């Protein structure tokens, strides 16, 4: 049996991709100080799945490539048990990065797998697109590719439609087509993990107007494609001082980037949607694609919230506030929120829906969890900062302060932990981790991520509106309305009577 491991992934990234940082091209993302640790963290995920002890948990045998085991995120779940097996694998991976790599390889693998479960939707669009997508899914799965996606247009002017924006080449659009394929030009945001992914999946999650056909395309291409430019945001990994000072941002800065397509040629066998604005919507929402991708996000977030809760409690223990009733109340509330979110995850699974031979989480419950957690995350961060006070700031400038004997003595005298047996260094080590995830620039990016990765609130609330089972609510209301009438309405009983019309008094 072969399983993709970390070395194979690192090798695959030395492909000549065009990544830019601080005005310069990056020659090799696997060795560059801005990216190498994040790349190594991604590679460790593959090593984890290749470890014989984790193979069953993390992988399944490809149905088309005998002898090849691939990550469970590629599994089209046929049942509740299949779904749970995917969740267990995703949880195990999320535990490797404490939930801080939002776009680990199982995210877009889930999106693509969910869309291919709804291949009939692509059949309606055209047999050649359905065939191309089905074959692409099998190819990506059998090679266990790390995919990123750019499914959102650059923000620009929200008062205007994409076609009305002033920058003609701002949004990715079709500029040409011939017998071999289609040429596209323009940008998409925000390719999280694109610096270390193998391929990028491109689509339009935001609604397009019926006449905006030139934006209506979906495809996948290798990151090293000619003309594809990856413009990295500031690297927090590069800005991190050391693993001691920035333990999470040194290793789990997955990066985000604007991806610009400078006349990129896409062959027809990589195109899944073409010049059909409604199909751009359908590929996410008439298939379980959008649900599958965001279900993975909720699985990951449960791990991250548990990690944050651990940090919250440890802060109270470290500064000696753990027995104060109001602190206990805060921690109890936070613990209950983690249980609520985990319960929502199990609820969307056990109330899952069967679509033909495939099973997926219940959409309305997924969107409820999404709306809930995009509000909860910033509140969690705020509450933990509230618990911590100045301890997160009263810290040595860096680990180097310990190397100066005079400063080391001052640190020894002033960094006092109320946890039994803990040294000044232990206290500093922990509080630096806390600041890294709560108050640093990296932490700020994470709050923005959890608030927006699935769309602004009006978008996620729209998904809830769209998928909720309104009939049940309406039936209850109709039952009440039909159970009584007005005195002026012959044959109807009094308000409050049971269905049937007659009130108890009338009887
Ligand atoms: C850290 C991070 C990583 C990301 N990674 C990826 C990725 O890997 N791939 C990808 O494709 N995308 C990614 N995104 C993009 C993400 O999906 C978008 O940020 C998200 O969909 C919101 O779109 P927007 O940023 O254009 O904000 P907007 O939709 O413009 O929202 C900004 C604000 O304006 C308000 N607003 C705008 N329009 C309206 C309206 N019509 N009605 C009411 N309010 C409105 C919103 O409520 C919100 O407060 C990432 C974003 C972040 C922050």
C-alpha cells in the first residue's frame, strides 16, 4: 500500500511556482524563512497519515487506484458511519495544528468531493463538464493532492456589480477561447495555503448576474501554471522571533494570498463550469459541496475552541484567579459553549440527509453552527483577554533576555506562577503562547478568518434562511390559525380552541 507522506509533498512544491513576498519572487517555498515551517507542518500531516499506526484512521483505499490509500476527506460518504469516519480523520489532523490551519488539505478535498457527489448537477450543465470534473476528482484523490481554492472575487466597490467595477482586469474573467481551452485574466481572493498547495480550484461562490457570463467559470490548475502569480500577504512566520516566543505563528502560519491570473490558459479537461452564472451557484448549493467544505471547518473549529479553552483555564491557574466565582462563571460559560458547538456538529451528522447513495450533514444545522461560531470566536478571544489582564504583555522582549544573567535574575523574581512547581520560564513560555493566539498580528488574522472565511454574516444568515425547514414552522402556525375564528366567522370557535374549530366552552 502506498500513502502520500511529508517528503513526497515537500518534493512536489519545488515546481517553479510564482510566489511573491516583499516585492521579490520566492525561489523555493520549502526553504524560504517566510514559509518553510508552515510547509513542514503541512508535510507532517502527510507523515501522520502515512504512519502505519494512523493509516486506517486517516486513509481509505482508492476505488480506482488499487494499492493506494488516500486521505478520508476524499471519501464520498455513503452513510452516517462513513461521515463519522471522515470526521475522525479530520479531527486527528486538526489536533496536529490545534485547529490553526483552516485550509489544511482536507478542506478543499471536502469541497470538491461534495460537489462531485452531485455530479448529476454538472450533467445538466453538460456531459463534457461532468466527465472532466469526475476525472479531475479521481486524479486529485488518487494523487492525494493538496488543493487550495479561490472562490471569492477581490472586494473593491461593494456598491457595484462585478461587471461594473472600474478595474477591467480586477476580477478573473474569460478573455479568449479556442479548441484547446480558455484563457482567463484577473484576480481572485484569498488563496489561503496557496503557497504550499499543489493546485488551485477556481469558482464563483458569490452570486453573479445572469448577464455576467464572462466571470462564470470554474476550473482547477497546478500552482506552477504559467501566468499564475501568488501575491502573499505579510508573513507572520517571517516576523516570528522564535518557537519559544511565537510557538503557534512560527509553525502554523498557513498564509493567505491574492492569486492573479495573467492570461492563464486552461485546457477544456480542467473546466467544470463555463459561461453559466446559475451553474456557478448550483455547483456549491445544488450539490453537497458547500456543506462538505464548511462541515470540515466546523470539525476543525471544535479542536481550536478546545485548545483556546485550555489556554483560558491555564491563564486563570497561572495568575491565581481560578477560585474567584466570577472567573469560574466565565470558564463555565466558555466550556458550555464548546459543548454546544460540539453538540451541533454531532447533531448535523445524526440528522444528516441521504442524497441518492450519498450521505451528508444537515445543511440548516451546519449553517446554524457557522453563524453561531463566527460570532462566538471573537467573543472567546475577548473573554480570554479579559481573564488575562496585563500578564500577556508583562513579558520579556524575547527568549534572549534569559541569556543575560542580570535580566534572568529579574525575570526569576518577577514572573511568578501560582501553578505548583512552575518556574519563571514556564510562566513566560505559556503566556507567550497565549499572546501569540490572542493578541499578536497572527491572532488578529485568525479572528478575521473565523469571522469571514465562510462569508460575512449577511451571507451565512442567507444560507440559513435558504435551507431551514420553514414548512414545519408554517404547519404549526397554520394549525393554530385554523383552530379558531372570529365571532363574525360562522362555524369557527373561540380563540385558543383546538383544531376543529369548537372551543371547550362551546362544547
Ligand atoms: C483570513 C481570510 C482567509 C480567507 N481565505 C479564503 C480562501 O482561501 N479562499 C477564498 O476564496 N476566500 C477566502 N477568504 C475570503 C472570504 O471568503 C471573504 O472575505 C468573505 O466571503 C467575505 O467577503 P469580503 O471579504 O469581500 O467581505 P464583504 O462581503 O464585502 O463584507 C464586508 C462587510 O461589508 C458588509 N457588506 C458587504 N456587502 C453587503 C451587503 N450586500 N449587505 C449587507 N452587508 C454587506 C458585510 O456585512 C461586512 O461587514 C478569506 C478571508 C479571510 C479574511
